[in-house]
């Protein structure tokens, strides 16, 4: 009988399947996360899980995140294979009260197993902030679809306004995105969408922005604030807060990995056109391109070496929002001074990034720029006869200057190749002179006709109309400044470039009768908004930085000119 009972017990234990669903507790507050744990245990090597876990209706929750792990081992007592799969789901309740969580289903060897349903109790659900003192039916909602992301991986947030009265949407202004130490926020667009009527409640998208969490765990995104203006007063309105489940980056990262998440590429090149000479500075650019947390990651720098010295770089960004992060390129312009003649290898620091699409680390290692530095004597020996004559001529014109003729203006400029820009500018000047001649002839004809018909001239109007007409004639077109600045940038006449920028700023300020830039900042903030005022303040700082930079680059001036054209076109009358 003992042998029979042991045999029956072994047969019963062989092929056993158990499935369970449990919550971490039964009573929750409004801000707490509901953690569900699903455990499937199969005792037997011939048991096969044919379907995944079929979850119950979870429409009363927001899915924060999920994860699962599978373990397989052999039980030494029964000598059977035991497979265990554990899944965990994090949920955010939408409503308070008693909520029923249904059964989880799974199919093993053509047999369906399910768990028992149970109830949980949720108290005090956090409500969205509403500007009740201004408009009773207007509130903001922040929506984030992907809430389960890796650290430093972006997620898209959409800010919507909801109201029964469509007229309320135009009263929402001055949107301030959330700020917090554990997240980095980058705006994508502040363009308002078309109003979407849905039943009694209409909605409109006010802003789209990217959120980059820089720490793992449950991260709460603060509310977005905005002002609601009416004829009576002005009030502040807040959106809801959103929780993110931020996963830690996988283990096995390279030792020099920092925080780059996305897909990137690194290159290095010499931006100087002259030959590399010992103890003479050259411009070396480290270029990082790709898409991800490009604006917030640590850029690879240059490695120290006894063969060269370098100084802190000037950073130039050309980025814009993409589909999976910030995309574009960032240039780090280094001033490098070679310390020896011969072959020199300039290395970048080792760089690695995590690709969330492939869920793996990519090691790019070093990027090397090989240069051949020459001594001063070698540079002199390598010059051609024409270059030597030009150098002697320049030295003579620089050192000898008569009071009658300023000979330094005849200094010979060496040209490595034909300058097409000069040819195009000359053709443009000749064409302009020809057009001016035709316009002058046409003006002379009209003037003769006007003189003949002086007696038939109508009334000139009032004094105010005459002043307005004179003011319009004397008004300067700022597009002329833009064309002139582009010409100065091409000629590399940097001193005249910044003098013209100051004249442009003075001209635009005079249109608003503002004598100083401080008064103009206050004026812009009151009549154009805080965003335009901040852009003007940042542009003035950038102009001063470029003006007094020891080494000026064409890329930096091009970016500065682009900012000048965009801003002054926006604020000029």
C-alpha cells in the first residue's frame, strides 16, 4: 500500500499547473500605484504555455508599466522540471471607490486556467486643476501616451484645453512647461490646433513637448501652468500631473558610458585651411549627429596629449525635434595648438550610447584626426616663389607707410582658389547700376510730365497725412540690413558686421520710440510676450559673445545671422 500511495502521489504532482493574481494590498489612496502580480507555475517537462496572459478589463486604470521574468529549474525531490513565469503590472486608477479586477486567463496544453476575481478600494482620486474663479468649464489636460520608458529616453506630452465654450480657448496664454530636477523638458510646438468639437465638450491642442527623465523609478511630471485673461482680471490655471515608469538602463554598459540614449555618430575634422604649424592655433571640430537626448547628453571631448594643447570648446547646436528625440548635430569647436613637428594624432574621448530600439549598447570608441605639423622653417621652405614675393610685399607695405598714400591698403591677399562670390557680387553690382540707370531715366520722364501738370495737382491733404507720408518714405527697410550683413559675413568683415548689427537694433528700437535696450526689453515683454522678450535678451548676449570671441567661425556667424533675421523680422513694424 505504501508503494501504491507513493506512486499515485508522484503521478498527481507530475503535470501540476498553478495560476495566481494578487495585488500588493487592498486599500489605496488616490496617488498610489496599484501593483498586480501574476504567477504561473508549471511542474512537468511536457507542459507548454500556448497563449500569453489574457488580462481582464483594465479600462478603469491608466497603464503605467509592465514587466515579466521566466525561471526554469529542476526540483531535486521530485526530479521534475519546474517553469515559473512572473509578470507585474503597474496601474494608476482613474476613479475612486470599489473596483473589481477580473480573471487572468492562460492556455496550457489545450486547457484554460484562470484566476479568481477580487475587489480593491481606491480613495481620494486627484482631480485636475480648474480655474473656477475665471471660467467654470475650462481646464487643461496633459496627456502622455508612452509612460513606460528608459532613463534619458524621450516621451511625447500633449497639452489640451477642454471647455464647453469655444470662446474660452483664445483666453489661454503664457504657457509654462514643467520644470523639475529629475526631468528635462524641450518644447516641440506651441502652435494651437483646430478646435475639435466632441459632444458638449470641445478641445484644442495648445502645446506639444518632449520629456526626458534623467533618473529611474516612478517619476511624477509636474503640472503645466497657463494664464487665463479676461476683461475683468487674469488668473492662473494648472493641468493634471502624470506619473512615468522610468526603467533603469540594462547592465553591461561600457565603463565610459555616461547618459547618451538614442542613435548617434561622432566625427572629427580640421576646420582650418592653412597648413598646420607648430605653436600656431588651428580649429578642430568634434561633430556629434543623430537623434535622442542630443541636447542633454555629455558630449565626447578631446583626450589630453603631450603633443598638443587645447582650450574649452565653443558649442554650436543645430537641432530640432524628431520622432524619437532631439535630432540634428552639435559642433564643438576646439582651439588646438600643436607642440611638436611631425605626425600628430588628435583623439576624442571614448564614446558609447544606448539604443532603446535595439535595447543594446553601441561602443564607438575613439575618433582620430591625423595631422602633419610643420615647423616654421619648413613652412617657409615649402612656399612657392609667388607666395614669397607676396610675403615680402606685405611686410614692406605693413612697415613702410607714407603720409601721402596709405600703402597698407595695397596689401596683397593670398588666394588659394578662384573666389566665385566676388564674381557674383560684381555681376550683381553691374546689374544694379544698369537697373538704376533705367529707373533714373523713367523718373526724369515722369518729372517732366508732373511739371507740365502742376496746375492740375490735387490737394496735398492735412498736415497729419503729410507727416505720415514723409515718415513712410523715410522708413528704413530692415531687409536691406539683412542683405548687407550677409555680404559682410561673406567678406569676413567682422568689425563692420557688428557695427551694422548695432545700427539695425537702434533702427528697430526707434520704430517703437525706445532709446535703450533695457526699455525695449520691458516694452517687448508687455506688448509682445515674455517669449519674445527672452529671445531678444538671449540674442543680445549671443551678439556680445560672438563680437568679443578670440576666434570667429563662419558657422557661428551664420547661426547668429539666422537668429537676427528671425527675431527682427518678427518684432519690426
